[in-house]
C-alpha cells in the first residue's frame, strides 16, 4: 500500500493542525479580504471570512509575516479550507505557535512597533 495513511482526528490530512485565533488576510484575483485563521499546519489552514473564495480558487493567505499560496479545497458556512502549494517553513509555524500561546505579549510587541514608527 502506498500513499499517506491518516487516522483519528486527522481525517484526510497528512499533518495535524494547530488551533488558532489569529487575524489574517486573503488575496484573490481582483479582491482581498480580512479573515480569521481558525487552524493552521505546514500544509494548510481553515479560514473564517464574510465572503469565502470559490471552490478551487487560487488564493494567497497572509498570517502575520507568513505568506502562502494555496487552493481553496472546501467552502461552506463562511469558512474555507486551504491547501498550501508549498508547506510553511518550520520557523514560520513556530512563530505562529508563539503568537497563539502568547497573545498578550504579541499585542504588546505590535503596539511597541507601531509607536516606534511614529517617533
């Protein structure tokens, strides 16, 4: 038997996803939108947004400093699943994990960076 075998909560996924609640962005042909990243792995993510892309659409997902080109593989009820064309780098996923685990410190860092620009 060949191919990736999955089991349990992974379903058809090759990699487990990390639960997240991070603001992100989605760029499609002709428009961009804000979204909420509900979970993420090196291979893909689940997004919640007002106007999801069409099934099969090519999208660019922006999560903090990470950007990933991908395809909308399912769409329903204001959510969509995106499979990335290339896996996120481990360091990118580690940064996202830090943000999820340290939201207060992350917010302070954002404010410090924003105020430094205005000085």
